[in-house]
């Protein structure tokens, strides 16, 4: 067994990626807050304010409710650990670190597991507002994921028909992409699925219409109402990383192109350049889906959000998937 190749390099790479994504996620959160403030003719906080908040929260006292059980303390740690593990399967401008040891099912499982741990932690607090937020989180999660799962499985299945050896590996987007299919129906289907993934991303990071589980003005930040100190810092960091990871999936599917090949780079330098370029694309996507969407839309009722996700987004996913698959089916 090659210990260096099998264990050391992936571990070092994952730790480096974790450090970069953590910093980039918090910086983007600051940029987002500044942009939304400018849209609303406010000055807004400093761009590095989320980083300052994280450091401040991590150093403050943590208060544990008397009604909480052991999962209240374990949930933030498990959620962050899941997000770190998810980085190993996330396309970041290059083939994921563990692309050969997992596929899209592992990615979806880990992404959903983050929300699951947040729900368990909220329920374990014993706070009624947290329980309302947990119920809302579970309802929205069940409503948003089917459209995304149908779309991504269809895309990967269709790309597999182009002769990809492992069609459901998360690295497929850097060898083949959805725009290579080339038929008019597939192009229309891809545009429809881009809409599906855009709405899914907005619901995944809970902005605009989908700021329902937290709803600060309504249920006092719901899931996070009883968290403080280092546990709140861990959850804030997990949420920021989850937004970056979710946006990375959309970028990898629809905008996978890198620039290292044009610059004649290879090896580690190529990965670094492609990662930085990928980060710029993630920021551009989040600007549209998070900043603009949050600035111009209000929160839906939970029933309205569920109806929208099933009757609009899932239906669009079904139509787009059928258009992409039509050539093979016919």
C-alpha cells in the first residue's frame, strides 16, 4: 500500500482545501452583506466582519440550556465534520480529492446530512422556536432535494452515454459537460435545469423566498436560537461552507471551464489557478442567487414554498430531464 499516495496527500489536500474554503466562505459572506447594504442604500459592515464574528463567537462563553441533551453539543461538531468530508467530493475547478472513492450519491448524502444534524441539534435544545425551525427545515429539505436529484442523475446518465467510464463520478464535469450534448432539445433542457439548480441553490442556502427555517423576525433565528459561543461559531462556519459547496456543484455542472490549460500550467500550480478561478465563478453565481435574490424578494410562507418547489421547480426538473433524455429514449 502506498501510504503517501493513499493517505498523506489526500489528507493534506483536504486540510488545505478546508482552510481555503473556510476563509473564502466567510469573506464572501462579508461581501454579500456589503453588496446588499449598498443595494438598500446603506453602508453595511466591513467585508471581514463575518471573520471577526467567528473569532469573537469562538472565544465567548457557551451557554447550554437546561432542557438540552448531549446531541445539542454534538450536532454542530458533526455538521462541520460532515462539511469538511464533503469537500473531498466537491468539484472545485479540478477533479475532487476522493473522486475515485465516491460518486454523486455520496455527495448528496453528505449534503443532506448537514441539514439533518442541524435539525437534530435544534430539536435537542428543547426550545419551541427551535423545534418550529427544525420542522420547517425538514419540510423544505424534503421538497427541494427531489428536483435536484432528478436533474443531476439525468445529466450524469446522459453524459455517460458519451462514453464516460464512470458516469456518476463527481469528476465527470471536467471531462464532459452538459453543453457537449449538442442537440436543440438538450440545449433547451439544459437551460431549464439551470433554472432548477438556481432555485435549488437559493433554497439550499435559505435566502429570499426560502428564509423560512431561521426567519429571524418571526421565530428568532429558529434552528440557532439556543446556540451561543463556539457552537454557534461552528454552525455559522458550516452554513457559510455549505453555501460555497452548493454553489460549487452548480458551477461544476454548468460552467466547468478552467484557465490553467490556456496558461500552459500543470500539476499543483494548475490546481491552484483553477481553484481561484472557480472561486470567482462561485462568487459571481452567489451574487445573483444570494445577494440580488435576497435584496429583491421577501420570505414565503412554508406552504407557499412547498407548493412552489413541487409544482414549479420539480415540474421544471421533470421537463428538462425529459428533453435531455429524449434523444436516447427515441
